[in-house]
């Protein structure tokens, strides 16, 4: 990417220094004069970050390889300016600086730009060219990872120049000081103190099987538009793999730590966008703890459980092996299913699956062969390699592999505990059960009862109803997903799995199905939905309180402090369109001019927006708090993925106990609703408290597993 760097340096240090430059060049030239070789030092990082940002925008866009330029420019410009100096700049400066960097990619042939109608959804878009996919990813000088141990947090702005809380700038330092001893800060410190290594054996295996990851398929067929979608989707995956491998290669022989930051709800994220423990299987599967722990019988059991879940073999109802210890046929018949996957078996049977297949596992580990039929192929290979090394070890074997325990429907777990709804608790691991219950199957079964003729006509098996119709909607409804969004995601899932053709499912069908899914969820777990509605009423009351206090609908957001001490400020204000002129954007075909349309926040609350968003934001803040409390009290290495916690195999049982204990400490209250810190003047009906004993979590094997 030297060509992009050279273009930008020439542009910034151009010959027109005697002419007053445009605002973006003024800002970049200020960086260039701020210390010796400052721009030379930063430029590689700028270009590397810009590439990752554009690629992430491509990935999130509905159309692969295309995205609105405004979103990308804002993110790039904000990163550059706030990483250097955020004084006397605003969002207009962010987008202008971002435009300048994107111009470098356009001029060097990696992107093209098109300008449409100003009233369109994406008036100005950038598009990936073939050259973009061929470009070698570079890791750059990153401020997201550190070769040296990261010092404990003492200020809002960390040593890498980034804010601990994403939405807070230097002006909030006084406010952060009040919270710097809170558990959430201790949690960030401990996560940043965890030292990592690249798993060289896995890394080399990926390189040896490179053609299976970087594909250049030619799609045939009559539907050229569909072929184009498939091509762009594959190209996007190729680019993401290159990004991950570029960073992994840079840190191949070095211990490192990840920087983290929190969003406005307290959810913790690794700052590195692609290669991190919250990333894809190809990223997560290459990570090891730098510190090892002895491999004992406990570690053997939990590595066995993890290995089985990574492969996740499915068995038909007539193919269930003899070595299992539970009558799964009866379970499947009761759930109207004809297959069971290993991750739905008991923990003992998951570990036994690994022992039953240990010869194949050892062979794969020795040869470094990737089993592409595994659900998580790279993580499964990492397990195979760990088993092989253990089998060849003499004396004490130190294991470095992170082993995860995952929450069962985490959003519903929190809502079920708030409402003490026993129906929900039984389905999501809050009550001890012999076999893990499947929340999605229960929703799917209730849905078929509500629409018997529709499902009878299509003869759709329960496993497909669960996978394509019920799962995404049931998962996201815990975060207040509406009917329209649920319908869109449902059709997308059905299309991806081939169900739209196999069962003749249209967008009209998904509209009706999503509406009925919402009703089915309400019947399966009524308590949590009452809690969600109650939170909406409290948000409405909070806005009414603003009006009484100030005589206007203007306010400062809804604020609360989570059990981990995180100060949440939830804001949802009306916006107004603001146009930012972009004059003199150079392209190979000549200079173009266009305007960005940016939604600028006002100080007038969006009452409907506040009510729609309060429930998911409150639930997210509580699950973030739960993880922070667990990490803050943890001694040892930790990998964090919101509702998935990882540590050494020998420490998993201790981690499970800590996870259960902290959850009970949050919700073992006579009436949780009394502790909600906003909407105190609400005079309406409070939801009925259910009969769930939250302390049952302490005995549940399937709360986190």
C-alpha cells in the first residue's frame, strides 16, 4: 500500500503551499508540523486503519463491496483527528479528513466512487475494485495491540491515545475520575493484562490450506445478478481472511496484549477490528494464552467438551451412538426433532464424544489437517493440536488454549431473572435440568400451533423451522427487535439456507411469520416481555419528568449506574440533516464535487426512540455488568466475548462458579423492579413478580457451559 501512502504524502506536502488549502489539508498539515516526522510516523497507521474501516463497512453493507462514503469517512477522520488532537474540530472536520484518505484509495485504483441523487439512501457510494481484493493487507503501526504489558488505567485517555469509553472525549475526564476504581475499570485492566501468543501450528496450517480460504470461484448460471452477489460475498470473505492473517503474521513471534474500550452501555470490545478474540473463527482459533497452566483431569474433561462443540457432529434419531448416557430419542420425540447435535448433549457425553474420536483427533493434530466439515474448523484444529501435543508430552504438560463457556440465550436469562419468570428460567438454564432445554424449539413449536395450515402445506421439519424461522427472531426479541426487522432477517436466513426455494417462502410469508413469532414468544415467556414493556413506560416517565423540570422536552439522556459501576448515558435525540460540502475530490477521471448528508443530533428527545431502545440498552448494560464483575474478581487470564467467557481448561469449573455467583448477586432480590434507577415517578402497574428462585442458577450445569 505504498502507493496510497505516497499519494497522501505528496498531496499533503504539495507544491501549492503558498495557497490557502482546504480544511482537510490544513488539519493534516498541522499534524505534519507537530513534531519531527510525525506524519511519516502516523501515515502507515492511518492507511491501515482506513483499509480496515472500509472493509468493515463493506461487510456490514447489504450490498457486498459497496458502502456509503459518509459512514466510512466519518470513522476514518474521527480516528485520525482524535488520535492526534480533538481541539477545535467537529464532525465536519472528521468527514473531510476521511474523504482525503479515501481519495488516496480511489486515485490508486482500489476503489471507485459514484454520485447519485441527493435524496437517495446512499447519495455517494464507494465500490471495491478487483485491485482492492488483490491488495495485500498490512498490519501497520497499530495502537490496538501492545508488545509491552499495558499499564493499569489511571485516566480516561489510555497510553494508546484512545478513550476508555468510546463516546467520551477528554472533556469527560473529571467524570471518569469518579469511576476509575469501579469494577468495570478493574475488568478492563485484567483483560488488557492478559498476554497472548499466535498459535504457530494453526497459523501454518491455514497457510498450507490457503486455497480453501481464498477462493476465486467462477459462478455459472442464468441469474447473473445472483452470481454477482455470490462473487461479492466470497470476495468479502477473502478480504477479511487477508486482514486477519496480516495482523497474525506481524505478531507471529511476539507476546502481545489487546487494548479494550467500552461502549456507552459498558459492553467491552477489543480495539483491533478484525484479529481479536471476539472475531471470526479464523481469528479466534489462532490465539493462545501466553501463560500456560498444567493439564490435569479437569483440563482434560473441559478440553474434551470444547473439542466436541467445535466439531459439533449431528446424529439422526436412529443413529444415536451406544456410548451416550442419556435417552436422547425420547428427548427428540418430545421436541418433534429428528436430529441432535453434540452441543445439545450432556457435558459428560460431549467429553465422551472426544474420547470416542480421539484417534482421528490425534491424527489431524499431528498432520495439521483442517476438518472443513467441523462447525468451527480452525478452533477444532487448535483442539486437535493441543491433544496431540499432550499425547507426546513427557512430565507436566502446560496448556495455553482458551476454553470458553457460553451463556444460554443470555438476553432472556437476564430478563427472566428480572421478572423471576419460571417458564423462561427453565428454558434458558436458570433452573437445573438433566438435559439442556432448547428455547428456540419451544418457540418454533408454539409457532406451528398458531399457523398449522401454513406449516402443513410446506411439510417443513422442526429443525428447519427452528433454524430458519424461529431462532434469529427469538434471539433478537430479547433486545426489542421489531416485527419489520425480524421479517427482514428471517427472509435473509431462509434465503441463505435455501429454504425460500425449498419451501416456497416469500417476503409476505416472513411478514406473517414474524408477527406470529412475536406472539409465540409472548406465550412461551410472558414475564420478560412484561419487563420490556415496563422499561418502556419508565423511559416515557423519565421524558415526562424532564418536561416538568425544565418546562420543555429537552433533556440530558437517561442515566443509570450498573452493578459494575459503569455510568450509562443513553441518548436518543431527534436529528436533522446537515450538508457538508466536499469540493475537489480527485478521481482518475477528474475532479468531482458532492455533498455529504449527515444526521446531526439535536437536544430534543425522540420519545418513541427512547421507548423502543431502553429495553435492549438496559439488558445489554446488565449483561456487560455481569461479565465485568466476573472479570474484576478473576485471578488469571481471560478471553471475553460478551456472553462467552474463556480461560484455561483447568480453571473452567472455578470460572463457572464465579459466573453463577455474580449473576445471583445481581438478581437475588425480593423485587428487582424497585432497583431500576430511572422513571421513579411512574404511577402505573408494576409487573407481577414470578416464582423463580434465582439461586437455582448455582446448581445449573447449563447456565453457562
